[in-house]
């Protein structure tokens, strides 16, 4: 499973001077869902991630956490 860095999502949103509600309106994703993703309480579904990244004009790969190698 791919894990998303919510802080990177928040930073991308803030860099575009968007509020949660601005991003919600632009992406069609509810603001409380975006907040849950940004705070790490929820992982986005692929379609949700795509909508958020399209609204922010970023590549989804920019939000993916590197996978840790097994010991």
C-alpha cells in the first residue's frame, strides 16, 4: 500500500495560498477528508489523491512516502 505524506499535501496547498475549503471546492473532495489526510488520520483512495493533485497542479509522486526496506 502506498502511504501519503499529509504534511506535503498541506505544504502544497499552503504554497498556493489555498484554504481547506478552497481545495475542497477545486477538487470535489470534502474539506474534512482533506484535513484527515493532511493530519495522517486517513489515507486517500487513488481517485481522491488524483483529484487533489489535479487541483493543486502537482504529481501524485510528490506526496508518496518512501517505502522502508525490510530488515
